[in-house]
């Protein structure tokens, strides 16, 4: 029994979106939630101890990161990803979605074109629409159950629409790709040719499985128009502490974004987010290594389960993230029926595929497998049983 990941914490009535908002998003509260990309695991014990120690100080005034915070971020990225970051490159924001909205407001104007690659994390295109910009879609190619980038379409869409920004999911949510050096190099080459600003969301950078390696986009090129969005939230289950590190090597871009943050009124990061991040990056590398082993075991179980027990449900290789992109198309039932059957008959809450792209997500559901293995086994058996009737 794994002491970190096999125990099931009770998250009901803990202000958890994943558990306490089921009736809002699924019209049922008695579901087992396998949606929302946070983990049903307790964060490392060192983080709990550090937060309790800081909370016992009993003064919670305006907060700021000290040099030790920046050093922890720098060391983590160097040790885990061989990425060299300078302190001044780091701009702290209360989450990556917040940062993406601020970047859109800073570096584009109303009706400007911004490119995404559906199926993709839906706050990308929601942020574009909310800020009254145009969503340009370079859909990922899906062939033989594998996803890849259509680079001819990528360049054509940029050229035809005078694209200003491109939001990259690296590693990709929800399809689980870890983009290769060759793919990232081609992305940068095309964006540099048309002077497109690349926002690289690398929030899943630490959850990468055997045989694959995450490459930060700034390791590929010194192209100045690159902004990397990173956060400890997925890695250590800290999303509720609302902190992210936006890495901007170019000083001009950095100052422009800081000016927007000042206009918005964001000045001081969350105190407990600062403490948790520094503790995580300094003291909890061992925990991440254990986490990846556990998640990889869960991933392998999902692969073998569907292959051996219910091959009508397919999924592309999960190279990274704790999210499985399940393809139900061979069941020959309407997409909406898939989602409603999971809810009504299976009492399971998964992310609806069309949330990630109306066309590209048809017949798909996103399953979060960052849960105890016994719960995953039960859920997969439920899926098999309700669709075998």
C-alpha cells in the first residue's frame, strides 16, 4: 500500500470544485468525480507542515516573495528540465488562466487573431472570446489513434489571419502529447517567420512518463517572443493556493505585462502560495518521483484494461499529464448520449469532450486518473458495464 496515494481523503464540504460543485456542472451530487485536473491525493507532508508553521505566526499581512522563493523556482527548472532561468525573468501571477488573459490584453487588440490547437484546454479559447479576439483553430491531426500537428495548416492559418498570438499546450491537455524537439523547433520557426508571440502553457511539465522528456520552449530557441507559463499547482496539487510563475526572458515583454498587472491591480501574491511553492520545490522532489510512478501504474492499467476488456473504447498514448482522452466513437452512439450515460447510469463525472472543441471533442471524454488505484479500477469496470448492456 502506498502511504501517499492509496488513501482516499474526504473532500466533500471542503470548498472543492471537483467534489462540491457536481450538482452545478452535472445536475447530480452523488457522482464519483473524475473531471477537473486536480488530484485526489494529499500534497506532500512538508507543505502541510510549512503552512501550519506559517499560519501559527497569526499575522497575514501583505506578502511578497523573498530571494529564496526565486532561487527555488530557478533550481527546480534547472534540475528537472535543464532550463536556465534568471530571477528577473519570473513574473508571479495568481494562476495561468489569469496570466493568459493578461497576456492577451497586453499584446493584442480587439478582433486580433489568436491561434489554438483543438481539442485543447477550453479556457484558452474562452479567454480569447471573453477578450473579444478571434479564435483561429489549427486542429490537431488525429490518425491511427495518434495526434500530431498539421504544420501546413498551422502556417497557412497564421499567414491568412495575421495571427498575433499562439497558445501552445506543452505537454498537451487533453491529448497527452509531449511535443518533440523537432515539433517544437518547427513551431518556433514558423512563429518567428511571422513574428507571432508564443504563450507556452507548461503547467503539466513535471508529469511526464517513461520514454518521454518535456522540453521547455525556451530551451529550443532564443526567439524573444516566447512566454512560458509554469506553476506547481498540477505537480503538487496546489491549485487552490493560486500561484504561478510566468517566465519571460525578453525585458520589453516582461515590463509590458507587469504594466498590465499593475492596471488590473495585482501586486501581492498569495502568502500561502509563496510558502507552498518554495517548500515544494526545495523539499519535495522525492514525492514527485513517487507520484509519477503511481500515476504511470494507473496509466498502464487504463491502457491494458481497455485493450483487454473493452477494446471498443480507444485512447491515444498518454505520454504526460494524469488525464486520459477516451474515444467512444466505435460504440456508435450519439456523443451526448455518451456523457449522459456516464452520469445517469455510471454515476461518474468526466469532462465532456466537446468542451475542448465542438467538433474535435465529439465522442471523447476526459478522465482524470489521479486517484487511488482501487477507485480507478472500480470506475473503469463501471464504464465497461454500462456500455456493454
